[in-house]
């Protein structure tokens, strides 16, 4: 009975992050300025949602500041959304990235 309890202590659920690039590694966009980040986000945001619901996203970067991907952390209502740091860091660690940029929109215009 004690051996089974100890075995269960070391079991953990797997976190899955899928990475399906639409481009080759050398074609990854690079972020050098905040304007670069903005342009990448605007081109990849669901424009049907940007003025309707607040969303939190994270841009995952490699050491050269090339974009590995954009992960949708949460979607809320018009007045806010919840960002769970555990989800953000679990995704960043699982993607083996070197940096993150956290972003969100304000559909209310504030």
C-alpha cells in the first residue's frame, strides 16, 4: 500500500502544446520593436473578436526574438479577462521558448 501511494506521488498529467508552423524556421518573423509585435498581432488576431471581447495572448520567442507562436491564454467579456500565470508559464516552458510578450486588447476602448 505504501509503495502504491509513493508511485502516485510521482505521476503527473501531461501538458500538450501543439506547434504547427505555417512557415519554415528561417521565415519566422523577428520582433525588434514594439511596432513589430503590434503588426504581428494585428495580422494574427481574430478581427471579429477584437472589438467585442477582451482576449489575453502570449507571443513565444526564441533567443533571437523570432516568433515561435502566439498562444491564446484567455477570452473574457467586454470588461475583462482572466490571466492564469500557471497556464502562461506552463505553455512557455513546454514550448521551450526563451522569451514571452504578454498582450491583451481593450474592446471597450479604454
